[in-house]
């Protein structure tokens, strides 16, 4: 029960509250209609006329009163809302898959339409994730073209290819282009593939030959990449001892270097001032151009040094287990600058987000200057607007108090202006996301979407209102923690998810605008006529047909409207904005009053206007009249034409715009008209209808078509004096649903330092349990003969071949070196 409450979206909570209120009104109207009908019958028949109870016919009259009351309840209560929500979500989820959004949790579809913040990764999401080494710094020189043996010292020509080929995941490979003349296919980690390509092309060496000479079984020790060390190191055996190769973030690796290969093929000392000069003149210059910088280094150990390390490690430890002692006193081979171009569609997508009231923040592990350059190219960062860029280290210093715990008050001073968080860890991303969600700086709390691809991104994806995992480069843990999977790893697909989310909200609003108008008119006319002429002009069967129109057919027609770019030209609705806006209320009131007037005129004067027999006061068993057939026909046709008006909920005048983009709507409109014509002409006793002449049909259609004209007049009326209904009470700040539990929201005094490890532990436990379950399932299937795996294999090949990096999802995850390298 608690899980279902927590998973409810903004729209679902508003609908629940609105449905309850309407239900109260519907039951009250039904009770009044039933009591008035029975009391009037009792007083007129037994008190005024003075006759006694006739058991042959009086019970049917009382039963008719109860049936009328039940019908009023059925018509008044919008029981079609769940159907409309289900249809809208199901339709949207299916269409979103075509836009590269695989929705795992339905509530995320609508919640994304109300998103106000997107915390996005850089590599592969904002950029193409096709890495290329375009610049290198070797022996004090900068190169942008291919290297020749005469350009650099021989020691670099020997060490650099080995450092790149050996000290990288062997699942990272470069394959031949799929199409002739195309780019080589990068499989595995794209950063490593970029450097492998540099070895093959720029240096004229074969990385495969180096790997064949040094298989992974020959490795002595491997320090894999993680977000803390931001480097990877591998120890191999040589003829004279051991050699360690290291590569990683330039700032991190340079700090561990005390020598460098000089232009004269010698090794010279590297002081702290020299490192500072290299960082400022080389690393920052490359980063300012949007390049990711990787420093490569090595260290040789003699047999004596290895024995010393073994002695210090003790009997139980390995000689190279002490990373702090091993990965130090390195010799810098050089620095390479890797370019990852911005996706061409991203700047336009960021611009759409800005116009839609969504703030995009980049959270990356890259260098501060690199992240800043990419953010400016994407349109995320505008220094003139006071936007800030900070590193994870600086971020933690500003948001944590003296005891080391995250202080929400301090965090609220940082996040509003911050647009780029560089050199960040997954824990920094989690802290930022949680802090934005818990902040009370804005009137309605922020709704945060987050992208992630690594295992360590799981907590942030879980904590966010909507978590996006990368379908190609994402790990299984990240996908399991997410709400939506981006099958193309593209930021522009997130913008499409925003459009579909807002379209779901608008689809439900359109349906409500239409249905509540029908409810108001049907209930009002029924009550007035019961008070005046003792019966409703619309029979129970007729009202049930109307109910079918506005529940099933209208929900299908209005909830399947395709999204348009105009959805991104307005701000998010937010949590506290009323579901029934002033525009919708004006439409319901205007069309409701008009239809009630038309219906009452037809009921009380229709026989005179059309010169036909009076249908008022007829008994239940008497034949149907043209009078009340016209009343029924006009009522239904007005609803059908008002369905066209309901397509627009923001006061637009052109209600026909894009109508033929939704053939479901057109089909239902035409089908409803045809069904109504058949019911009117051939409904007979069941619907209490009779044949109408051509002139009477023309008048019915004229009155129905007048709904389109009246709509133009209603739009002209001022809307600001009107109330907006069914919103949150003033001052209410409820943290409902959207992927966050009530406990998470309500516990404002919870210490972050205590909660984050618990959340991470729970996520790891669940993830491991799920992986174990999947392994058991796979093993069980392996024992069964004749498994049709051909289709699955074909599917995996098609997914892997759909993009240059597609094989990464199958051959090797980005666990060894995520984008923070």
C-alpha cells in the first residue's frame, strides 16, 4: 500500500482528489433527485388525489425514481477517468518507445512532463561518445598530426604504445567499418578506443600485436579505474624486474610523477612547479577547447625493489597490493587530448528545455575547463547570467558543515546558480539531486530528472523523481534503478519524453473539460425537469449511451492526441497548480450554460417550435414522441461537436488545428455520428426514439454545430475573474509520489551522512539479489534442450549494430573507465 502511494504521480494525486469531490456532488444530486421524485409522486397521488396504494403500478413508479437517481450518479461521477489515464499512458508509452524512450514505470511518463530540473551526464548524452585523440604533448612538444620516430624520443615510441595497449580493458577494440568508407567501429570504452586508434594510426604501431605479447594472464597486478582514484594501473613482468603503466585524469596522475621523458631521450626530474606549468599551459589549454586530457606514465621496479615491497606487505599480502606505495614516483610519458564532439541536435534541445522552464545541469567527472567548454557549446552555461561552474571538491566544501554532514541551508545557497559540476563522484550527484528535491526555495518543490550509466549512479537514479539510464552504455544496475531507459543515449530523447509527459497531462485535461461539461448539463437538466415535470427528458438507457460516449469513446479520442512542439513553449504545471484551470472552467461554464438553455427551451417549448406532439407527461409505457427524440438527439450531437472544442484547453481559437493528425479522433467522431443516427431512427422501444424528418435533422445538426460558434464567444470572455478549482490548498506542500517515499520527504532532520550509506547498501543488496536470480534463471534455461535462441541472438546483433558504440553494451560495460576519467 505504501509503495503504491509513493509511486503515484502529480496528475494521479490531483485526479484522486478531484474524483472524490465530484463523487460527493454526484451522490448528493442523485439523492435529491430520488427523494424529490418519490415525495412528489406520494404527495400528488396519495395526498392531493387521495387514492390508495396500487400494487400493480405504483411500485414501478418508485423503482423508476430510484433508477433515475442511480443514472444521475453514473452520469455525474467520472468513472471514465481511470480508463482515460490508462489509455493515455499506454498510448504514450508505446509511442515513446519509437522516440527511444523505454518506460519501465508508468508514473514516470507523466511526471517527466512536470520536470523542472535535468541533471545530465556529458559523455554519450550531450556528446557523440565517439572519441578521437586530436592533440598530444610529448617530450615538451605539442603535436596535432601523426607522429614519426624522428619527432619524439625512442623511449616514448616504445613506452607510449605499450602503456595504451596493455593498460586498458582488452574488451575495448577497434573493428572494421560496417560500411565501406565509414568510420571504424569502436567497441568497449570509447576513451580507450580513441587512444588505441592513436596507437594504430598516429604512431603506426599495432596494439593487437602488443596485447598478444602480453596476455591478461601475464599481468601481475591491475588497479582498475574507479571514481576515487580516477586512474587505472597495470603491473607486468619484464626481463629486469617489473613495470607499472598508469593512465588517468591529468591532474591526478601528474601529482604522482616526479620525472618526465625529455626530448633528448633521457629522463629528467619533474618538480612541483614544472607540474603546475604543465597543468596551466597544456592541460587547461586543451580543456578550454573541450578536450578530455589523459596523462600516461610508467615506473620500473627492480627485483630488489619488488622484494622490499613484498617484505613490507607481509606473508598474507602481495608485493604490489599497496597501491599508495606502488602507484607513485612515476615517469610521465605524455598527455593526450581527446575530443568528443557535441551532438548536433543537443544545443537545440537545450534551448527547448530553457523555453519550457526546465533547467539543465551538467554533472560530469571531466576536467572543469573541459566541462565548461562543452557546457557553453551546448547552451547550458551562460556566464553573463551568473551561472557557476564548480568541482566536486569545491561543492562538498561549500555544502557540508563542520561535522561533515550535508547542510540543506548551505546547499540552497549553491545549487540555484550552479550549472556545471565537474570532477564529481556519484556521491556528489546523489547529494545534489537529493538537495534540490528537498529544497524549499521555490513555491512548489523541484521535480528532478537524472541521467546515469554506471553502477554507482544507482542511488541518484533511485532518488530522482525520474531516472534515465543509458540503454547502450548503461550497466544493468543503472537500468534496474531507472524509470526510463534511453535506447540511443541521446539527450534529445529526454526532451521528447518531456513532450510526451506534458501531452499525457493535457490529454487528461481535455477529457475532463469535455466530460465535466456533459456532467453539468445532464445532471442539471435531469434535476430541473424532475422538479418541474416529474421526470427526466433523457431516459436511463439514453443517459447510459451518453455515458458510453463520454467515457470510453471520448477518452480514446482525446487521450491519443499526438504531442506538438507548442507543449515546450510553456512552463511546467507544477504540483500545486489546479487541475481545472481558469481556461477549462470558463469552457465548462460557458458551454454548460448554453447547452442547459438549449435543452430547457426544447423540453418546454420544443413541441411548439417544431409543431409536433407534446412529449411531457407521457407514461413509461406510452410510445416515444418526436419531441423528446429531438431533445435526446440535440443533446448527444452537441456533445459530439463540443468534443472538437475540447481538443484545445489553453484558449486557442483554431480548434481544427492538427485534427487530421489523430485519425483515431476522426474515426470516433464519424462513428459516433453514425451510431447516433442509427439509434435515433431505429432505437425504438429500447431507446424511446422515433423517426425524425429531414427538416428536424437539419435543426438538430444546426444546434449541434452552433457549439463551434459558441466556443469562439466563450474564448472571448475574460477568464481572470473565474476561480481555478481542485488544486492544493493554499500553502500546501505535499511531497507526493513520483518515485520518492513519504519517509524520504518528511524526515527533514535526517543526517545525510547516515542516510546515504544505508540507501547505497539497500541498492547493492537488491541489485546483487536480482543478479543472482537472473543467473539462476539463465542456468535453468541452459538445462532445457531446443531453446529458440536464434531470435534473441539476432536481436542482440541488431542492437549492437545500430550505432558505433552499440557493441559496448554487449562486449564490455563502461566499468573500467566511465566518463569521469
